[in-house]
């Protein structure tokens, strides 16, 4: 299957648009840097010249400051999305912290439930043990009673025969 058939046209349009915007920003940034370097060269040329006038140098330095500001602005424009990423990172860290707290609470509840269940099981085992011992006693009494009844029946048969 061709990879282009998997890409939705709107996604491709979105990608191409952002690539073009990134290219445009890069070109503007490079142009601002080139202008800054040209301005620095101009100031060097004026300051090295024999007829360097203070007003001309002042004007060129003012122009240099403007170009520096433009370069800083162009460079800084790429930093703005990072703050959004940091906010997202902070949000995700907070979510992880909350989930870890929830997990710890759930573990504690589970451990408490397990302890409670073990205590209940121990109680039930004790009850079963008591019931078994009572059943043995009742069975023992029953067998003793049946033995006595048999003895009495034998005595009655002997006395009737005699």
C-alpha cells in the first residue's frame, strides 16, 4: 500500500503549511542576522575612517540597536511555544502526582481490606473448628446413647427370655 494513500489531505495541508511557516521564520531570522552583521560592518567602517563624525556613529549605533532588537524578537518568537510545553509538562507532572497519590490510597485500602478479610477468615475458621468439635461431641453422645440403648435392649431380651 502506498504511504501517500494513508495520509489524509487535510493533515498533509496542515504539515506543509507549518513547514512553510517554519521556513519563512528561519529565512526572516537569517535576514535579521545578516542585517545586523551589515550594520556592524558599517559602524566599523565609519569608526575606522579618518572623518568619523559622532553624529554618523550615533545614528548607526541607533540603527544597530534596532537591528539587535529585531534579531532578539525573531529568535525569541521560537521560545514562546516552549512555555506552553512547560505548562503542559507541569500539568502532566501534577496529574502523575495525583495518580500516584490515588494509587497509594488504593493500595492502603486494599491492604486494609486484605487484613479485614484475613481476620474474617480466621473467625470463620474458628467457628468451623468449634462446630466440628461440637459435632464430634454430639456424634460421640449419639453413639454412646445407641450403645446404651443396645445394652438395655439386650437386658430386656434376657429378662424376657429368663
